[in-house]
């Protein structure tokens, strides 16, 4: 199964309508694939004990001097920054800043979707309300998993040429499970999956 990140995250197919055209925004919040015993992101249950394919090397684990509370705060701050950048990327059709907050496989997935959106000559503007919390972590601490009931209050599609609104309306709310990975000294969103309505 493959879903996109909420247009805002966030955050692990094609765009789907939530409630009308605005739902497409929420489906973008969860990009990525569900994992298996190979150690990939496994948002369908407890995170796998195996290291995800995007997991950093052993020497890239978070500093042992940091407390769990400090790490959780950093992870949630980076998750919120990802959501802020994600929203701007769809408003401008410019994925250049994504690499500062996201890494593969999510980075490639969202970048490709933004390029497709740009090729259609449209932009998205949306308003999301996020309430993330940490719910799990990998054994080595290099992956922290965030759960978020992402509420899209409204999402609209506009023509990039004329600026006129072409679709959209009120949104909906879905649960997203997201992997935030420590890599090269920075926390980045690496995978996300849309779950049930919340």
C-alpha cells in the first residue's frame, strides 16, 4: 500500500479525495510504504526490531548524553518543521527545501508528486491542524515514530496560470504514522503512512 503525506506532515498511490477534492491534501501527508520483516517502516504495528532500509549507520545514532525527553522534543520540532515546509512546497510547486527536512524514501516520493502537480499547472493551498506525539522508537534510537491526527480544515486547488480556484472544499481527519530518522546529525522525516480516520 502506498499513500501520500498530508499536505501541510506527516505523514507514509495516487491522491485520493477525503471529502471532495480537499481530501487530496490529507492523502499527501502519508507518503511511503508499509514495511515487512525486512526492517522497513512498519506503521501497521509496533516498529520492526530490524533496522529500516533508510536507517543510518550505527555511528549515526543520537548522542547518548541526550535524555529521551530531549530527543522527543527535537523529533517533534523537526516533524512540525517538515509539515511547514511540506505546505510551502505545494503552494509554490518548488520541492527544493524538502531535503532539509525529509530523506528517502519519502523525499523522492513527495518531490515526484510536486513535479506532477506543477506539470498540471496547479497549486494547492490548505490548512491543517496537527497534534503529534511520539509513540515508539527503534532499539538503537535512530528512528522515532510519531503518530498524528491530522485535520485538514480546508484545501483548495488553484490554477498556477490564472490564480483562479478550480477545486477544493472542507477536509477531513486521518491518523498518520511517521518515521523520523537521525541521519548525519539531523532528524529528518523518512517515511509516513495514512491510517484510519480520527
